[in-house]
C-alpha cells in the first residue's frame, strides 16, 4: 500500500476536505459569507441613496427634528400647538397611536374571551350568534369596517344641539364624544401614589393567597379582598387629603359644546373597528385553547364539587392560556400595526401626522420612514417579550 507523504497534494486535499466538513468551521464560514453579503448590500444602498440625494440637492440627517412644523393637529393626547418641532410632532403621533391601541387591546381581549366562551355555550342561540359574529367580521376587510363605522354611523349622528345624552354628563354627536374632564388639585399626587401601592398590594395578596391555597388547600377570598384593596386604599387617601379632584363638565354653548374633554368621531370609529375585527380572531384563539384542555379536567372538577363557573375560571382557563397566548401575541401586535389604517378617516395617528404631513413638508423621507418603522418595531417587540415571558410562566414545568 502506498503511504501518503507528509507534503503530498493528496494529503493536503484530504485535510482541506476534512476541514470543510467540520460543522463548526462551516457554521462560521456561512455566517461570514452572509455578513459580507449584508454589508455589501447595505454599503451599496447607502452610497446609492447619498448620490441620489446629492443629485437632487436634498440633505440627509436628523437636523430637521428641531425645526418648527407649520401645521396644526386636530386632536392630540399630548399638548401641541402649530410651530412645535417635528420631533414633538413625532411624540404627538406616538401618543395618539398608543392611546387608541392600548384601549383597543384591552377591549379586544375582554370581548374576544367573552365571544370565545359563548361559542362553546350549550345554548344553541348563544353559540350561533357568537359563531356568526366571528365568521362575518373575521372575513370582512378591516378597512371596510373602519369606513363603515365612520361614514355610516358616526357621520350620521345628530348635530350638537340634538346630541345623544347619558345622565346629562356624556354627549354623543357627529362631532364626537364629549365627557367630563378631571381637574386634579393640590395633593392629588398622593392619591396616585396610593393607587400604585394598592396595585402592588393587590398583586402580593393574590400571590400569597395562591401559595396558601396550594399549601393548605384552603381558599382565601382573594378576588374580593383584592377589589377592596385596589379601590378602598386610594379612596381612603383621596378622602383624607380633602378630595382634591373636580370635573369640568361639557355644556352646549351656541352651536357646539364647551368644557370637558372631547373625543373625535375618527377615534371612536377606529376604536370600534379595531376591537370588533380583532376580537373575532381572539375569540377563535380562546375557543381553540379551551377545546385543547382535556374534558377529563372538567369532569374531575365537577367531581370535586366545583360549579361550572368556578371550573371555567380555576381549571379550564388557566390551562387554556398555554394555547391562547401565542396567537394572542400576534393579535395584539396586529392591533397596533393596523391602527395605521386610521389615515383613511383622518385620525391623526403617527402615520398621518408624521409619514404624511411632516414628510411632505420636510422632505426627509428616509429619516421619517425609519423613525416610524422603529416605533412599530419597538412596540411589537415589547408586546412579544412581555407575553412570551407570561407564556413561559404558565407553561408546564417538566422535571
């Protein structure tokens, strides 16, 4: 047999083959190739963009953020006046987007759980109503639903002098919803601190009650005790400090309401459309999660004497959440991202006031688009991280 000499080409090729077939080497090699390609593409895009901007006499950078914006915003959560900087416009758009998204996420979750449970009801009529609700709304484009609520509902409401009234405190008309506006006085900050303390105490009490139940088998009225702490402590502090809170009530003066706080019809239409549309998807996730729990769990709970309501709340829902949370992550993120469709009805969200009006005035398309993308990406990742953490907690712990 021929023996390969130390410096022979056959031995070198064999060593190279063994080196290339090493899994660790190939992993580093592939990552290096991908990194080189990404860097090359990014460099090409940067150089090409810079040359195009220079050819058109356009400047790049974020210096425009300190420039005053020469337009007004119809409605905003944060205070704004025409002439504020473009960066403040960015914050105002974020505030308007987060306001409608936050309220929509809460209402979507609550309504979705209700409809999902209704779909599994033994009452034929309730189950059919919930089923039609899901099938009709889930298969109708969200944009059409937004336009329906805005054009066919809120635009046809009566004028301010014929407003729909509730307890002479809340008024609804074609110009929006008018509600009493809170006016905090001196010392109200103490009540806000009491609210934070009450929330922490309620959570600690719930954890203690759960641990006590597992250790002793004895139930503690954690729900009612939590409600007492959550509302009782802030109310007590509020009364002790002299009730430092008044309300500014809306009143019809001439052709419109003055005083109080107002919510534009575009906000109401967008909120209703987001909630109703995404609650249909949420309902399906809840129904699937509940059905994934073995029926033996229900029979075991009934054999222990638990009523159907307690069985659903204490046995079925906690186990179903392991299957509900993953699709709920996508649903919550879709609520935030789909709020950008507000541009169709003139609600001043981030896309409307920044990617449309600010971009047209300043001309800094790349910077503005990047900032808007950064916001939506940050919110989506935050929702994903929070719910993934919760999902990790509720998952079964295997030995």
